C-alpha cells in the first residue's frame, strides 16, 4: 500500500512539475500582442508609402503610370519597410496579377477564409494572425485584407479597365487575373511575417 501511495505522489509531483512547461509550449503558439502590433505598424507603413507613390504616379502619368508603380516601386517599398522594421512583407492574392503573389496550401486556405469576411465589424479590413513553424523557422504571420475601392483601384482592377491600361498590364503580366473586382470585394492581402528567432531590428523600436 505504501508503494502505491508513493507512486501516486511521484506521479502528482511530476504532473505539477511538467504542466507549466506544457502550458508554456501551448501558449508559445499563440500570437502575442506585441507581434500583432508590430505587424500592423509595418503593414500600415507599407500601405501609406505605396499610396503616396501611386498618387504621385497617377498625377504625373495617369493609370498606366500606376501600373508601373505597382510593378516596380511596390517591391522596393516592401523591401525598405522590411529592412527598417524586421517584418517581411508581400502582397498575395487568390487571383494574382504578379505570379509571385500566387498562394498555395495552408496559405491559400487562410486567404480564402479571410475572403469570406474581408471587412470586420468596425468596417476595417479583416486581419488573421497566427504562429507556425518550429525552431529557426517559427514565425508570427499577419494577413490583412486588401479591399477594393472605386477610386483609384478600379482604374486597374475594376470591371471597366480602359484599353490603354489593359495593354500596359498585359505587357507586364500576360496571365493577369486581377481585374473584374467590385467595390468592397477583397482583391488580395498583405502578408506580414516576423521570424521569431531573429531579434527585432533597430527600426522596429523607433
């Protein structure tokens, strides 16, 4: 009887000793508020700079110049913001213009899920946050819906894109699938990724 008692006590001690580790492991897969805010700030910065560049392109050269901005300037802005914040950024879509925005597997499933309710209860673009991977590949991910607007998005992504704009798009993206959207539809998302094994960059602390 004493042996059974001792065994039960030993199991209880082991359970008490390991349960915090188990809880910690589970909690570690949940997005933290700090990384959610860091991803949002980097995404805001990218969108702000891109909108400024697009506005300048439209003023100086019209919609065809905006196509050039999206093709040539947007990747540079994303790279700059990533370098400043330590948050990797890219645009993705279920109907991409740039083949590099194509999604597959789990990422495509999450993007499809986001598209089912692209606008949240406050009227803002919906966001999905999750953590995936292990070790050096473990990462926080944040996916923010890109909502179609009448202006200026419709000029290049709407249902009545001008002939010269369609030509400019076709020259760069012969397999373009990113037209025909209507206002309030989701036409893609901005994916922000933080590799958790890397220290936050200096820019992220500013």
